């Protein structure tokens, strides 16, 4: 098996990495809790005055522009640059990039100046960052013109980052290899914050796995497997969300490895 998802999950639980978030106010509690039940230690600290100091203590940094302000961008740049200086992985979640000029300009600046290890977004967010065309409604992806995989490849090569595109089938690429993750459940789309929580889990996994493509894909698979289990227990959004945390907390690493649905699509380009 080319991807040891269970081994990575076990490593997160054993090492308990500190994952520093500068994130949005809508899902901040969910991101903290999902990090904790996965095995990591969350810290949520938006102040620019402590961004560099906090980043230096962390094993991963997650930047999420969901409720963006100019002051928050300043904090993200400080945290991101310090993390890069110290070789600490940075995950960027460009929530709603393309919905407004501020979001798109800020996301592009973070990509250019921080060079995140992983950029995670929905199809529209990744498309606009790659220079493509997409239709958004708020922060939701409505339509994308062209191949999402091709745009993810283009962005990964241009940014020097792993790019993860979430959807019915998740696509992850480092600009050369492409993998697809088929785990998941439609109820994930009925709960606000699943995308933000995914970035938090990528922070946990990138903290223990140097291969960022494998870390991103494993984080997606583990979260999606927890969603599959939660959907067996609950068929409505509120109950599903509660069950999601419990399912991740109880997920056995051996089961995660056995049930992962991750395939190579392109290799060696």
C-alpha cells in the first residue's frame, strides 16, 4: 500500500503536535475540537503581536481567510514567514478566494510571500488562484470552467505547493503526482465548517509527515472515513456533526488504513 494513512494517524496521536491557527470566527471552535479529537493540540491566536512567537512554538500553522480583515492578513504573513524560516509546515485555506477583490488579493499575497506547503480549497477557490474562471456564491463553489485537476496541477507547479481540491472526489497534487480520495459522505456538505476542519487535520498530519502530498491525502481520507462512520449513526446534519467528532476520536488506525480509498491518477509528470 503506497500510503500509510493509519501509521500517520497513530503518529499524530503519539506526538500530539501543536497546530497554530489563524482562522475564521465562524468555525474556530470546530477547528479547535477536530484538532484535539484527532490527537493534536490546537492554539487559536489571531493577534499579529504574537504571531511570530506562536508560530515558532508550533509544529504546523493553519491560515484560513474565511472572515478576513487586513489586520488578520498581517498576522498571517508574520506567522507564515516565521514558519517558513523555521521549516514548519504551513497550510493555507483560501476560503472564498474570488468572491471579493480583498479575498483574492490576500490569498494571492499569502501564496506568493508565504509559499504554503499545502493549499486546500474547493474547486472554485483553486480555479481562481490558478488563473481560471469560476462562479461562487458567497464562499461556496457553484461552477468551474475547465478541468479542476489541470488547474490544481498548474497552481501546484507555480506555487511550489501541494494543492488539495475538496469535492465529491478529492484531488491532491504536488504538480507531478496526482492522487484521488474517494472516501466521504454527502452529509459533509450539510454542515458548515467541514472544509475548515479538513485544513486543521492537514496541519496535524503535515506536522508528522514530511511528504506533504501524502499528509494531505491521508488527512482527507481519515476525516472522510469519520464522516462515513458518523453517517451510519446519524442521518440529519446536527446529529451528524456531533457524531463526526466522536467517529474521528474512535477511529482505529488499522481500520483507517484498511478502508482508505486513495488512488494514484497521474505519476511522474
